[in-house]
């Protein structure tokens, strides 16, 4: 029995829609109840929120497209000013029925112009007799625009006196949107995260035709058993599933096992999934590089990823400043004379020093250091003479802005600022190399 039922829409379209939005039937059913029939006035504004990759954008696009409801879909990150946003809505509206691009660009400078042009566009497209939907994805960007934009969208139905519904999609809750002076309250709806059972069902739908559905479902079950605790992003999991499936099938392709030999297949894929754990979310290497790495049997560290090349963009002295900051954070102050002076004299290794040097400083984390110690180490590791100019101090500020260094304490300390190095040993090795 189908889960989606509504008298205003054909049963075949609803059945097709149900197959396109698995595990989101309850949310779609609520939206259909809010939309009502095509000619009925819907709720003026709907606010949908949930974590990333919880299906908000996909469900809304699929729902409006499958049922052929007139709509425009705008990403507020791409159209980041009120003028760009309003002009894009009008541009999509004027090309709504035919889908062709507007020949002449629409100019809209104010909200009053938008209301006037919006009413004219609805009349010219003959859309007055049915609800028109405006979907604003990444709607949290509206808070950075003029103060009247968000309240206007929330009650656009009242301002235009037309059958229009504005749908806001966001990753943050409505309480962080609400203006201080108050505004029209939208209907809020929450999209929960996918459970492991939902992810299993959704990912299993993408099985290749040359393999059985049960075989691919067993592979997805293994994949989720490894990655579910560290990654619940559907997009990343789908990427990982496509990337590692060929390695999972190798014993079957070579004839060493059949599709039901789960133990052999697991033993073959386990070391490769552990390697893939190092690149979850980072995407440090491309898919072609990862496939070549699997074929050669190498380690992910053999390929330089994005994090290993970040230092290329740093200025010349910023690299030395970062190395000096790392040395100052992880070396005790008493060792500076031994490491950075050519004629430091004889150093006695007392039992006290041996006792305290047994613990690695990398396990204890970075220690704060004053500015004068950073500059002293810088002068000792740079070959040529460096003058303490404003350029050097501005590069220290830039490193703090890039979060490669962090400032400890307040800026108004009498004994000068103190810093900590926040980068890893591998990062410093790449810079020093």
C-alpha cells in the first residue's frame, strides 16, 4: 500500500515520487498536506531545517519537479546580495513555463520594485490560479542582507496579494533567524538525520546491474559498519561506496570467491577501508589517484594531498616564522641555548633533564611562547640577516588570521603577546622540506 496519498495529485505521480524519496515519506506527506490543491492558498512561508545531507534540498526539488508545481529554486550563497537574489527570482519566474532563459536581464533595485515586477510576471505567465513556490536554499545567508528582506519573504503572500509560498531551507534553527522586532512566524519542519537503516536502504538502491542486490547490500552493510561512527554524510558515504566497490569485487572477478563468501570478501576489503578512513571528508586525493594507489598497494601518505601543499601559498618568511613557532611550542626553553647557539659551551645532562625528557612533547601538546622568543629562533634559523620590520610583524598577524598560530591571552598584556603553534608535525615537515 502506498504511503503517499493525496486527492489533488495523480496516484501514479505519487507512487513515482515515493520511490524517489526513500525514508522521507512522512516529511513529503506533511508538505503535501500544507500545499493542498493547486488552486488553494498554501501556508505563506515554510521553514525547513536539519543537518547537512539530510535530504532537504533533494526532497524539495524532487517534489516540485515530479508533481510539476510552478516554482523557482535559488541558492542564497550563489546570489549573496538582495539585488542579485531578487533579480534571479524574477528571471527564473519569467522563464518558468518554457524553461528558456530570459533574453533581457531583469533589473530590480528595491523591494517595492520586486513586488511590482513579481505581480506583473505572475500575470503574464498566467499563474494566478495556482500556488507559486519560491525555494530559498541556504537561507541563513538572508541574515546578512538588509533587515527588511527576511520579513518580506515571510509574508510575501500578503505583500503581493497573490497565491505564493516561500520555502526556506537551512541548517540552523529558526530561533537564530527571528529578528529582534518580531516577524511573521513560518511553519517550521525538521528533517532528522538518516539512521543507519535509512542509509543502508538508500545506498543499496545504487547497486550495479551486473551484481545482485543482495551482494551490493552486503557490501553497504560492511561499509557502514566501518564508517558510520565517523561519517554520516550521505554524499560522502555514497562517494566512498563507489570508490571502494571495485576492490570489494576483486575476489569474485578473479574467481577466488563467490558472492556469498562474505568472510573472504571482508578480509580483502578491510585494509583498504582502513586506508580510506584517513581521507574521510578531506578528499585529499582524487578518485583516479585513489584507484591507482589501491592497484599499487601503497599508503595514502605516499600521495601528497591538499594539506601537504598548503604551505606553497605562504610567503617566504612566513614559512620560517611557522617553523620557528613550532620549535618554540614543542621545545623547552632550557634547550634553546643548546639548539640555536653555535658556541653554547658544554651542556651537562643531569638526571633531572633525563627524567623529564622521557615524555614526548608532542604528546603534551603545544606550549605558549612570547614574541621575543619566536623572533630569536627566527633569526637563528634564517641564513641571511632579517631586520625586525613591520613586514615580519604583519606576517605573524596573517598566520594568526589563517589559524596556523593562535594568540594566548589578551592583546593588552604588559609583557607582550604570547602565541601557540596549531599545525601538525607533518605540515611543518612539508614546509621545511
